[in-house]
C-alpha cells in the first residue's frame, strides 16, 4: 500500500515537472466555457464560477489547466465525467510561478467529454494586466469607477481558470452581475439584462464564436455611447464620456470604413456579430484587439477632444485601423504559438499602412502614411535590431512566460517591412490572392509560419516566399550594404551584418531586394541579391545613383562620398528628383552612418544645404533633431562655420516662412495644423513671431490666467524664468487629468528641474499618487532619469518591488523602463552596480532593455573620460538619505 502511494506521488510529481517545462497537452481540447462573474466596485473585488467543457483524446492520469492562485483563490473545483457523475479529485497541485493547476482524479480519465466546474474570488487590481481597476473623469471633473481587462498574451489565467493558449479556441458564454448604475460590454451582444435587486443587475451575453481566451474583454462602466453601421450592417459602437460624443462618432465612422475595406480586400466577411470600442485611461499600449470589443488608449479613442499634434492624431487614427485589422490577423485566424507573433502584429502594422494609402483615413492633411510607416517602423526597428545581442523575429518559446517579451519592434517593425518586401517581389495581385486563400483556408482556426507561406508558394513560382521569409525571420540583425562606383556604368555592392561599431563579423547572407536609379536611368524591377559581393550595371553613364527604397529591405546603405556630394548638389537644385519616401530613407541612412563615424562632417552638413527647399515636415524635423543630437560634433571649431552657414539659418528661414503662412491663414495659432518643432525651435532660435507668442504665454501663466497647455509646454524648455515657478506647475499634476496627453506634457517639463530634492519629490509622487495614470508613472522615471540618472537609479533600486509588480510582466513597459533607467549612467561603478543588482532580481519582460542599457553605459564610459565616482561634485547617496528622512518625518506632506 505504501509503495503504491509513493509510486502515485512520484508519477504526479514527474507529470507536474513536465507540465512546468512545456505547453499544455493537445490530448485535452476545450470546446466551451461558461463564465459567471459578480463585481463589487465598492470593495474592488469579484467572485466567479466557471464551467469548462473539454474532450480527452487519450487515457490520462491527470488534467491540467491554467489558474493563477496568486491572483485569486479557488474555493471549490469539481470534475464531471460524460455520464454526469462527479469524479473525486485525489490531489490538486498549483504551481504559482507557471500559473498551472494540475488535477489528479482517484482513477484514470478515459477518452470522452468532461467538464470542470470551479468557484473562485479575487481582487480587482491596480495593474496593467488581468482584472484592472480604472476610471475616467467627466466634464465636471468627477471621477467615475470602471473595471476593465487586459489578458494578452497570458493573463486570462490571472482572472479565472482557463485553457490560456492561443491555439485553444473555445466558445464563451458570459454572465456578469454588476451595480445597476453601470453597464457592461464584452465580446458578444447582450442577450438579456435583468434587475436582481434594487442596486444590482445581471447581464447575460450571447455565446461567442470560437476564440482564444486571451481575446475576451469584460468592461463594467457608466459611459454613454454612439453607434453607426458598416456597409454590410455590422453595428459599430463607441463608448464615450459626456464631452466626447462628437469625437467618438468620428472614431466609429473610421472603424466602420476599416471593416468595409478589409472585407473587400481580404475576401472574407467580418466573422463576429458586432464591434464595440472604448477608451481606457490606465492602459499600457495604443490598443488591444479583443474580439468584438476593442480597447484604445484614452486619448486615441476621443482624440479630437484634446490638443494633440498632427502626428499624434495620425497615430491615433492608425491605431484604430490597426486594431480593426486584428479582427482578421490574430482573431479570425489565431496563432498556433507565440513564436509567430509577427504573423499578427507585423501583418497588422503593414496592412494598416496599406489601408491608409487606399483612403480609409480620408483626411489627408496629416501627411503621407507611407512616411509614417517608415518613421515608426523602419527607424524604430533599425534601432532595436542593430546590437550584437538582438534575437531573431521568430524565437522558440517553451512556455508562454516569455511571450510578453515578444511584443517588440522586431515583431512589429521588422515583420511589417518583410511583408512589404514580399508584396513588392510577387506583385500586389498575387499578394492579395495569397491573403484571400489564407483566410478562407484557416477561418476560425489557428495557423503558423508554414501554413501562411504555403498559401503564397502555391500562387507564385517566381519567388519562394518561404525561403525569403525564413532568411529574414530566423536570423538576428540586418545587413549594411556598402556601395561604391567601379566604372562609369557599374557599382559594386558588399553586404555584412550591421553593428554601430562595425566590429562584429558573421557569415550571414541576406536575400536583399535591390533596385537602383540614377540621374540618367529610372529604377527597374526588383531583383533578389543573396551573396557577400555583387554588382549592378546601369545602361548609361551616371553622375549619381541611389537605391530605390520603395522596396522593403531592412538595411542600412553606405554610399561612397563622391556619390553623396553629387547627390547633395542635385537635391539643392531640385529635391523632387527623389520621392518623399526615398529622401526620408536617404536621410535616416545618412544620420545613422554619421552617428557611427562612417560619413564625414563636411558631407553631412553639405547635404543639409538642400533643407531650405524641403517640403516634408517629417524630414525637416529629423534634420532638426539631428542638430541637437550631434551638437558636440557640429559645434567644434572646424565645423561651426559650416553649421552656422548651411544648417541653422536655412531651418530658421523655413520656420519663419511656415509660421507667417500659418498666421495669415488662421489668424491664430492652431497646434493641430503644424508640427510642434516649428514653435519650439522658433523660440529657441529667436524667431520674432515665436518669441512674441512665447512671452504672451509666460505673462498669462504667471498672472494666473488660463493658458493652452500645449503652448505652455513649448515654452517651458526654453525660458528659465517660468521654470522657477516649479511648485505652480507641479500643482497641476494633483488634479484629475482629463487627457493623458496633456498630463504627460506638464509632467515632462516639471521633470526638467535640476534640483535633486525636487526630482526625488517627483519620483515619490509618481508611486504614491492615486491620480497619476499608471502608464505615465513609468514615463516619470524616464523623464527624471534623463536629467539625473544616478539619483533615479538609486530610487529605482529602492522601489524595485513596486515597479516589478506594476510593469514586470506587461508587454511593452518594463523593457523600456529598464533601458531608460540605466542607459544614461556613465561610470564603471554604476555599470558593476547594475549587473550586481540584476543577478539577484528578475528582469521579467525587460531583459532586452537591460542589455541595451548596459551597452549604452559601456558606450558612455568609452566616449568621454568621467571624473571618478569617489570625487563627484554631488553626493547623491547623501541627498537620497536626507530625502527619505524628510519624507518619513512628514515635512513634505503638503
């Protein structure tokens, strides 16, 4: 008897260990789930009951599923067999780290249909994932309570027991009990709403289509709503606060147009019964594509209500189109596993740009959408993929714990550019046919890389889509292509892996789509080049040449100096000799190469001479930011003359022209019609019209009058007089914000203080405030770190538990947080301190950010000689100790 018991325990232990190191077994397949939740908004708690129907394919000793007993308590669980009898559970083992619950019945589980019934209760958390406590502020300044959810990628298990993997598709029946003052929305339409007592209501939803559990959304709110219908009659509803109904209607119309476009282009109808949209105040991303219930960043859902720049407005509109595209990419066809995350996120980024260029966003005043894709995609992806430690887009994951780290610029930016390359290589008609075949074949199913590429390889025989995408997705990094003129008609090409220092040698060879144009010859068809060395022959002699960047290669191009000088002269005569996209990518390449010493200062400044004739605001802004970034190089005695002559004055002239034109057309300043750098650099470089406007803003603010918060933000960086009113500006942070964007603007300039005591006060306020949005608390640390990295690092270490609990497992935040906290440190002591600290502390989803930070510290140490840490002018350790003592004594309570 004892031997049998020990043997059974050993078998259970071995199965538990195997579960912890792998995904859930495919011998147990869920089909339906009933979820009944009761919310208490006074105590911020909930309780629930769930029934999961599943099929067992093979005889088993155990059943396991996902359940995070760390976040809620299971008070009862039963296993019901196919005859309706309750099977007694001999042992239930919960792994709190992997969030897996293993059930071992007293007898074997034979093949057939079974049901798990579980009862549980837990807290609604102040976090960015799981079951989330949040709210919003109405037009009268009153804060309203709200409950929302964010389950991507593996957080549904933190709210209720479930089979929480993307390939498990189930039909969900949801019942919610909530206060009578509130409503609730989810994936399916409401079936019935019944009052169960004076203060409580039970809302029952229809059963959903087959879906991944992480795509379920639950919202309890008291917002109003506006509704429209798509061309096929799909209801599109936007939940809105009282002051934003007009802007919510615009969001609804844009979502409806997006549905119409995707249905027509992809050849498969929207598979769900309705589409709701809501703005979430405490939100960690731009949007979340829950089935039938899109979550958006608060300002993006109601963007017209707030003072957003044209770029931010365009970003918000593109987020809406992006999230609607996910109803096909990721929802209709889900992932088999997270290693193919690029298949939904890269595709959504790419198809969003494609939809915008085909008129989904009808207001064209906000600029060329392809340029926005380059600025957000190409530049961000290049920056994240250029280090030696970067990983491939596709990575092997043993479990879902590392899935959140996959949500990075490689999956979004690099993935979208690879797909754009496929479109250029096989042609738009074949690309559309491949997509339509893909969605018709895998509708309401799961798919992976092989399934996707198989649909395309059956359509085109000219290019192997599988080979091309494997080459880019399965290898880290990207190539640098060096190009030089060999003869009067020939250029030579050499590719190698790009790193900032250029000292990392590998045998990697990329399949690069190449296509060149010259002053005598237009661009030709794209050809795949897959060798270390190559050449291109033009049909005619040429003075200059450039790679046609309308293809989608993910690379840095380094031209010979003579070619760059010839092209610079041509651009000064006529910038339109290159398209907007070509000039943008050429500028980004030039800046990146100059930053790493591959281009001379004279060539860099000589190219900038054409900027006074530039008409694209994005390109001018990129040149302007380059000025600040390279100021140490450009202000050297040997460069200063050229800088003053070519760069600064042409930009001042352009700013003056733009400002005068704007004033003539509108008779007032309107930040929605031009980029903020016009005002900021106009003030900085003493443009009279900008200085006059800035002085009026200062007078009004210091006299207590209301000023536009965006105007104020433009002035704060430049005028020291207004910075002295730090307490007045800081007081604005203690009011409930209506707009995250406006709150962030004030915060960013409050953090510009140089006083260490004020910096510590800001950091402490960010973790104790119940007003500050949780997404902004992370940015507060980054703002202060840019001014005082040493002090911020010490504060961050002291409060690491708080930051890890808030952001450590979220998709985007912790990676950026670890990078910004560490990247500005400069000494060997700091470098060793960071490494020593993280030997004993988990990095969660921030391992890549930490590596970037350590790389940046090494670069800072090598760039300049710093005074030793023992001889610092400011003893930040002593300041920190005094601050903590003051804080504990209550002196700063006011």
